[in-house]
């Protein structure tokens, strides 16, 4: 069932696949209405002739009309136009992901910067099972590149750092992602049993993108929707989606695919919150509430230093006065210090990090 969301001047259609040229359709939608765009534009592969395997069977390469442009200039003009239309749609703190190969990604990257986007990262998708290089004249092309950019410099884009870290077994997520290409049951087929789309992206790739850079309820737009990987994953993860696709055959496959997708329950949609997203708690609030008393002593985690709490929420340690961070840095002779993880207090003979008190206040804030 199609939903709409009011954006002031016009309604934004949600969870639909719109038919038409992506630039024209994007220009018809209300501006500043989309949280994230994932774009898998034509790669402009410039293929010359047919490609065969060693057994002389023909490779099903990308030779569709939508991937063919008369010149680099024509491709660059197309790229400028769709990127401008996409940027108009993004909310001020919105962001975009664009995926491509060596054929086009460098041209797209330059166009992104020229249109005013601010590049945040490039992510290398290392294919765990790439197609071999049959001619033996180049390296096996085993990766694609994604560019992640905010609408402008200084935008407060979404980045669920802790969620991505959790996906990676507690290790900080790197910018090289090893994921397989679509094979087996995930590879969609048409009525003739052939690939429904030559460049179908794996759901694992979109899962990581959407978990890392959107929140439940966000609107995700894909201007080159194809067979609907973005929409399928968005629906599972409780995001709203808008797809744009001019090829009727692709729309048919995508609609059937998405109709079978079930949204995860509410509890399953929650992800580990970023520490930066937690409400700020001044150290002075602990003193105001009597959780720590003026004159009480704090101890460094390494047990080398101590300091006294003052009534205004500052510390005094020897000749040093200042915030919990400033005093810790000065005593350690370090350029900076996270006072929340550096200082402890004593209760009933036990040493307790002051961050426990901060987390107690944050928990109260979430419950209120």
C-alpha cells in the first residue's frame, strides 16, 4: 500500500517504484525530503565485442542500451544532471552513496565535488567470488568502489558507528568490505531463466549501508532501482523507500520481490547507538545531584594521581585546576584526556569509574 508523507508544498510518495527518467522524476519530487540516496548508475563500460570463457561459452556481459553513451562528455553531462537533481532532494543533513567501477567512479567522484557534495569516505567492496579474467591481459577485476558523501560540508549526517562495529564482531568497521556477489537463490531470474538484471547488488551490501547511515523511518531513494535490492532491504529494516526505474521488466521483478519481503519486528530494528548520539551530561550535574560531593577525591585509573571535586564541577589536582579532562591531561602530560574513562571514585571499598554515574543519568533521560 502506497504511503505519502507531507513535506509542506507537496506529498512525498513512499514505498513505490516510479516509472520514468530518473532526472525528470527526481525534479518532480519535493526538495529537502529524502534522508539518503543510494545510486547504482550506469557504468558506461565501453565494451568492445563479445567476451568468451576458455570453453568458448559467451559471458553474459553488461551490454544493455541503458549503459551506452556516445562519449565521455555525454556521460559526464548525464552524471551532472542526475547528481544535481539528487542533491536538491536531500535534506540538509542527508547523504548519498554512489557505487561504480573503474570505468566511471572517478568521473562520478569529481562530479560529486563539483556539485557541492562533501565526500566522507570511499569504500571498496571486495568481491569474495569475482568473475575471473578470461583473457589474461589484466588483473582480475575483484572490487567496486562506493563513494559516501554528505549534502554539504558540515552536515550532521547519520553514522551508526557502534552498530557497524557490532556487525563486525566488536571491531571498528573498515573501508574495505569483503562480501560475495549475487549467486544462487539471491540471483533473480526472468521468465526465461536468465539473469533478471546484469548488475544486481547483494542484499548484504545494502544491509550494511542502511544500518550504518540511516535510522528506522528514514526515507531512502534509489534513482536506478533495477530489480529492487535497495527497496527490499529498506522494507526489511523499517525504512521507507522510493524507487525510480524506467525499464518495465525490471519494475515487474522488483514489485514481485518486494511484495514478498517482511519487515523485521520493532525490537529487531533497533541498533547499537553511537556514543556521540547519547545526550550530553556535564560532570557538574553529578555534583549538583549529590552523586559526588565537593571535596570528594577522585583517582586515576592507573592509581598514580588523585584530585578533589569542587563545588562548580571542576577538579583540583596538585597545582592544576580545570575540568575532568583538563586536569587528567595535565597530570599525565598528555595533549588530551577523556576524563569520563580516566577518573574513578570509591564506594564501600570498591573503585568505580565516574562514567557509571553518567550512564545512570542517561538511562533516566531515556526513560523519561
